[in-house]
C-alpha cells in the first residue's frame, strides 16, 4: 500500500534529533514555508466550496458543519467557535463536530476515529438535513469517522467537501469538492498537527471568513456585526463605528450606548435616523445584514 504523503519520511529532517535547537527550528521553519504555496494551489476549489456554502445558507437557510478527528477535528471546532463573536451570527450557523465529543478537544480519544458509523450518528444528533453543508477535515484522507460522516451527508442531499493533504485519498472520492493541500511529508514523520494542520487552518480561515463576507457581515474589511462582549471588543466596535461614520469618539460612544452596545444597530441608526428598536427590527428581517437593513428602512421613507 502506498503511504500517504503525510505518513512518509522527510529526508530534509532525518537528523533533526542531532542538531542544535536553532538548527532544529530552522528545519521546521523551512518545511512550514512550503505550506502557503501548497494552499495556493487549492484556491479554485476553496472558492467553489465557499460559493456552494453561501448558496446553501442563502437559498436553503442551511448550516455548515465541519467534521474531523484529532487535530483536524479540533481545528474545525476552533474555527466554528470563533465565528459568532467575530461576525455576530448564531452559533448554530457553523458547527464543529469532533470524534469522541468535546472531551477530545483537550485529550486524545484516538480510537473514536476508526468508527465510520459514529460519524453518521454524530451528524444525526445535530439533526442534519439535505439543506446543510458538510466539510470533512482529514489530513490523511482515510479516517473512517470522517468518511462515514461525509458519505452520510451526501446520501441525504447535502453539499459535501473535504480538506485533506493526501492526493487520491479515499475521502476525495466521497465528496462533491475535494480541497487537497499537498504539503508533503511532515518534519516529524506522521505528525499532521504540523504542516498539515497549518494548511487546514489556513483553508478554514478562508472558507469561514469569505463566507461571512459574501453573506454581508463585513463592510470594506471591517466587522460590521462584531459582538462586543468584553472591553477589548467594545473598544474595537467603537473604532469601527468612528471609522464608518466619521463620528468623534464621544459621539460614537453615546450612539453605541443608545444601541445597547450593538454595533450593527448603531450603524443602522446612524445611517437612517431611526430608533434602536426600529433598527433591530429591520436587522431581524434582513438576516442581520447592515446594508440590507438600511435599504429596507430607506425604502419606507
């Protein structure tokens, strides 16, 4: 059986255990430099996945699920967990599913990845329907749990994709679109938390971020739907409001307070002159897209 690139020995680091600390990290850094180039080769497929996910969310009111095991599963959960505070969307919109459950986030539950049926069961627990999209994340591309999950998803009509680092891997045959970032052998043989994990994180960043942009939760390069739950985010929201409106800091603070510290409500209030409640109502009717809420209110003038 041909070994996956992720399991092959890397001749560039054969002596990493015999060199100085500086040389060891230089060897690792040299390997890491290859990751961005490998990801660059996948951009057409990444764009295709994003467009399909956006279509799923807009036309079907669907959700996106990341599914994986070990490092891959943890990266999916990480990316999904960061979307609500950054873009002010419900946690249900993008969800991470990891083999072994959330206990696997902080300790290894490796045996769970060999259970293909468990992948199906875990998605059924999330009440997956054909209106949703599922992305399987698997560096080796042969993990039974993840393959079982995407096969089930595809069988009920979901859009499916995968992120893998192994060309011709089994999972690439089980999905609608395969994203294959061939980063080559790891610096430490088989340690896919390294280059493979970095590639997966980069791709997940692009998928979730550009999906949110396409859905209308970013203006320019600013997070118009930021959910300011702590002081750092409150200050960021204030800066965004000042930059978007030209208001002085004191006036921006006053407006944000009148909007219950909700940036998107404040933006709609400033542009239309309506009350916080009227702005919130318009946002609720337009999937919380600031531009659309403003347009809806102006159409009634």
